[in-house]
């Protein structure tokens, strides 16, 4: 999780928290702090035992291990079967479908849609799972705009 601060250490300091966009004025300074750093390589390819090591040392939480690395750590131990099942959901095609759907939405809807799609991925995998999760989000939140590009992204995933 990152933390964004506008004009840190000044009387005009504003903490934005973890946001997708920030509106700045000329002369503003934006500081971005990220606990985990950018890293190298695909986080889903990181060896599960290394993620467990990171969790044991407090570098990542068990929740972040699952969300960011696809590693399930009940009681600090790697659950190999659950990890394999979780990682199977995060395919390149799934991320391509998610990126296509989110990029087709107005920017102020993207974080909300992404969070809601992730919440509906249980039992779903791949691009088809992302498309089905987005359909479920749209059914629950009918005000979510459905652009032609988002519809094309869903059809391409199916």
C-alpha cells in the first residue's frame, strides 16, 4: 500500500492516502511512499517459501501475500494446494481482460470497479472469470458506465 502526500512538511501538506489520481497545482510537490517497493519480475512467480519468509519478518501481511503474490499462508505456512488454485486465477489473459475493462471506464470509476471485481473473483478464473465478475458488478451497481470498449473487452475474454 502506498501513501501519497502533497507538499510534505509544509503548512500546505495534504495526505491523500492510497489513490489512483491526484490533482496538483503548479509548484506542488508529490511524495509517494510505498512499503513494498516496485520489486522485480512477476510477483505471482515469486517462490511461495520466500513470500512466507517475508510475512514472518513483517515485510508483508498474510492478506498481502494472497492478494499481491497469490500465496496462501494459514498460520504462516504455505498452503500449496490453495496457493496453486489462487495463482491459477491470475493468468496473463485475466490481467489483460481486467486492464481492458478498467481502461474503458472513466478514470474516477476504475479503483471502485477493480476492487469490486476482485471481491467477486472467488471461484472464478482467467479472463472469463474477470468478465463474469465485471458483469456481476454491473448488475449490482447499474450506474457503473458500460462503454462499448468495456463490452468488447468482455466479449474478447469469453
